[in-house]
């Protein structure tokens, strides 16, 4: 099988593409418990709709800038449980402490509920789907924190204190695309996450956050 460099040798020497580099296209959206049934990524660029470079590095709505081409060879989905209901995502601390009341850990339960459902669809052009697969747990993170579940109790005459940690993330073989999926300049593209059976409630009832990352090689001038 030819390598990317061999396959795009002509492009690499074409004056329209002066360089190629390892790159990631990413976008982030909130998932509302019992509300969201579909999310469309790569629709709103940074600087619009309240999005910053922490949320997305998309420069144009659903397109690459002129003079660029992206060859996607891997996809990862990052799921982040939240700590409040509503439209906006509020980060959840995976380590909890409660004085005089029991701790109810929900981080991993929410992660499990999100990861065992959903279908990812990678669309390019006018309604053409190049990838359709699920559930979301098969698109594991390539990096992240490592933490082991634990609990600790401190008993006192008046109250009991509880410390709990239930952080988790998806692991496994990266979801590689062979052959790669190219995105040409001026071609519309998006990634949709769909829960075709309808919206469902996360165990916590809170709003989570999901980030889709397309990994590959960017050609640009």
C-alpha cells in the first residue's frame, strides 16, 4: 500500500501546496441530557457563536480555507461529563468530597451512557456519507489522564466525610481510516453524532461535552 507521501507526491511538489504537516481538526459541542438526539460538528468556526480556539480550530463554516487539503486517517471522540443542567457545559470534577452527606459519583456512569450509544457519520459534499459507525466508545481517546477509582470514609460522632473518585475515559486501538478520507478545499464537510432511538437521560441529568477530532495530514500553501 502506498504511503500518504507517495500518494500525494505530485501535490507536495505542486506550487499550490508548499508544505504538509501532521494536523488535527477538532470541534466541541454540548450534549444536553434528555434533550440532544443529534450533534453536527464543524459547522461553526472559531470566533462565531461564542466559540474560541479551545472549542474548535475550524476557520470557515464546514470548509477548509482556499489552498488547503486535509487527508484524515484517524478519528477520536472525547466525552466529558458535566456538573450542571442546561444549555451550557460546566466541567465536572472527577474527585468529590462531601462532609456529612453521601457522595454520589456520576462521572463514569455518564461516560458509560454516552459511550455505549450513538452513531458517528462523516459527511463530505452534498449529503454523501463516507463513514457510519458506532457506538461512540469505538472511537477512543489517544491521550488523557489516568486515575483509579477510590473511596475513603472518615467517621465522626456528628457526621461522616466521604471522598470519592470515579474518573474514566475510553481506551483501545485508535480508529484508523484505511484508505484515508480526503477533504478538498471548497468541499463542505461535517461529522454528525446521532442517537437515532431518540434523546436519553444521563444518570446525572447534567449537560456533558463531546469533542470530535479528525487526525491526519494537512496540505497547505
